[in-house]
């Protein structure tokens, strides 16, 4: 079996640029996921973000999680739980405006590190969007411009911890879903695994690689590429030992961005049923809110039926 794609982004500036672009193209077409090393984000910054995220969980989040588990009786479950995830999370918004100063209980060092981390991830997301454009034969800046709408993209980080779980077969760390948005950059624990993606009907582990960034494609890139690239189902299996940290940063279109297949990626002889819908991004998000843990195809069909733009 092919192994999960790990791509050395540092090779883009060498004579191996061609094979690196090819590896990204193959990962986008066949996996919807890849892992980047030498991505340009300083290792010291990643170490700081990891340390402060874990400290913050231990100090401010762990107790709250335990209370939630006790109040829902999750530990004594006897059958599969389908309406909760075994995760502790909070969300930091970076764009169009930051909410970092409004989140309570964050240490000043953590706020500073998160701000710097977000700036670096934003740069990486934009670089990746242009690499995708190049592979797709779209002009440079095409995806960035589509995502911009009139007020700029939505960009934020979901900080998650998955504590040790006594019954990982009955409750998922995070139930299976595809991501709604654009491109997602994940900084995950390098020791405690648990992220899996669905490929050819099999769940495959996304291996922890120290200081790597895992990239995956959301539903919007599937629409814009008219299905050439696909968003892929993934989930988190909580572990019985060890707390897993994961920081997922979502670089998404702006609320009023109009999403539709790029004209050059729709073939003239495509049947109407083969062409993805056109819609306002926020309308998709409203639909997604209630259907996150279901298959994406009915969401695309529902957007076709609404056809508001
Ligand atoms: Fe996800």
C-alpha cells in the first residue's frame, strides 16, 4: 500500500522543485491530506506553542473537561455515543478580526505566541493556495482572491486536547467528518496519535511527525476544483493513555465569498449533474452547522437546490 505522503517543502527552492510539486499534486488528487516538513515555521515557535497549549490545558481546561464527562456520564457508557466527542476545545479567531484579547484565562505569553503562530500559518496557507493554483493551471492568486470576498478570509485555530479515554471504542475523540472550509493546517501532538483519514474504505493513521504540519483540503476546494481535489473524511480516536494536543487552523473563505467551480476546471461535455454548485460561503456554513457529521454529498446537492447566486 502507498504510504501517507510526507513532503519536504524546503525542496521547492532546489533542483527538486518539479518532483516536490508533483508530490503535492498527487497528494491533493489521491489523499486530500499530506504532511509537510521544512515548511518554514520556526521549530522554536512550534515548541513554545506546544508547551503553552499543554500548560493552558492542564491549568484551565482539564478540570472543566472532567466535570463535563461526569455530568454526561460518559465514562460509564455501555453503548456507542453518537452525540458527544471526547475532546476539550476552544477557538481562537485571527481573521477578519482577532478575538485573542477577549479569550479569558490565556497567559500573556500564550497570547503572544498564538499571534505569531497565526501569522506564520497565514503565510503558509497563502503559499500553499498558490502552489495548488500552479498545479491546477489556475492563475497565481486565484484561490486567494476567491476566498477574499469583500472583507477578507475567515481564519482561526481550534485548540483541542483529547484526554485519555477509558472507552475509545464507544466514544470518538472527534466523530468522522469532512472539513467545510478551504485549507486546514494542523499542528498535532508528536507523541500521542489518533488522527485517521478514510481512504478506499479503510481508516489510515496520520502518523505524528515532530514539528510537521498536516494539511488537508476542505469542501470548498472540492467545489472550486469541481471535484478534481476532494475533501476527505477524518476522525480522532481517543487514546487510553496520554493526552493528545491538536491545533487545527482553518483558512476559509470570507462569509460573503462566492464559491463556484473554476470555469477552466469544468469540462465542456460535463453533464449538469457533474458540475458542483455555486453559492455564498456563509450559506454553506449554515447548512454545515447541522450536518457536520454526515456525508458531504447531500450538502452539495442541497446547495444546488437552493441556488441563491
Ligand atoms: Fe476536521
